[in-house]
């Protein structure tokens, strides 16, 4: 049944469905983040990272840019699915690929691949050659919000969307495993831009701070882009010594250390 589903739509139909799906995913997750993160989790308050709220028009600007990026993601995804139907990728449409083992394996592999792709493409986007042409649009957001998550120039949206062909050509997986990755990816992007810190005191100085980045880590990148290029884990920034020199201090300003 699931196998046949992918043949029901022609390429224009796939484009419409995947553009709409990506836009809906962004709007719902950014909306949830903007609503829930200021309230915190039970027993774990969140702290505002930046004191200055966004200025008039900045949220609208970021929503419109993000919707444009979602449309570009949708077109790239439709082209990849179309190529997959013609046997050109490692995507699998059989139900065996939905079993927990292959599904979770593909999800974890895609997260690790994207962590590396994001870090190294982000480093490239900060070179003199590419920053103004491709990445400066994203950095116009200095006071970030949940809605900044996808606020890229069209060229940068293509760089970000490249994770789907990269994954589809290297990792055997069902398209639903990639859809699960997209939910994770957009959630993390919303989390990293929303402007609310949820982790406990001193995290960047403790072991879990190697494993996970924090919202402060990425907001600080928008305040001063000299460091903090990674997305999910703090491993690449540590290995390459590109954490912002004041990352731990900035985190302490947001979440005062105990004692
Ligand atoms: Zn950002
Ligand atoms: Zn940047």
C-alpha cells in the first residue's frame, strides 16, 4: 500500500505536496516554539537569552524568508523523490525499511551526516567569498526568534536543502525516516533561534556540553559570528577550536552558575 502511494503523484503534484508540507512543518513548529519555550518545561524554567525584543517588521521579514526557504526545500525534495522513483538514489520504499532497526539507524546516520554538513558548509559560508553573497541574509537577524529558523537567502536555502540529496544518495532509508529527520531538524533550528535557554548552569564546562549545543551557542553566533558554527553537537566546534572564546561566559550571563 505504502509502495503505491509514491506513484500516485506526478512531479508537479509532488512539488505542490512537498512545498505545502515543508511550509506547514515550519509554521507549526516555529509557532509551537514561540508559544511554549517562554513558558519552560515542568520543573525547568527557561531564561531569556537576549534582553532586547525584535524590532517592528523583523518577525514578518523572517517568516516570509522562511516560507521562501520552505518552498525551495519542497522543490528539492520533490526532485529527489522523483529521481528515487526512477531508481537513482538509495531511498527504499518497501515496508521493511520502516522496521525500527533500519528506520532508527537511518535517522541517526542522517543526523550525524547533517551535523557535519552544517558545520563545514557554515564555515564555508563565513569565508569572504560566500558571506555577503549567500549567508549575510541569515545574519541580518541579530535579535533572533523562533521564526528566524529558516530565514535564509535562496542560495543558502539550496545549501541547506542539499542534505536530502546527500542523505538519499548515501544512506539506505525510507522517505519517512527522512521526514522524521526533518521534524527533528526544524525543531532544533527553532530551539536554537527562539531566544530561550533551557539547559542548567555551567553546561558548556561539563561533559554533556560536548554532546549538545545550547540555544545560547547559536544566538551568540548571531550576536558575534566569530565562532559557534555547529548545529546539534558541540563536537566539531571543539575539535576545530571554533567555539566562541566567550561561549561559557555568555552562557553564565544567561544562566548564572550555582553558588
Ligand atoms: Zn541562525
Ligand atoms: Zn553564520
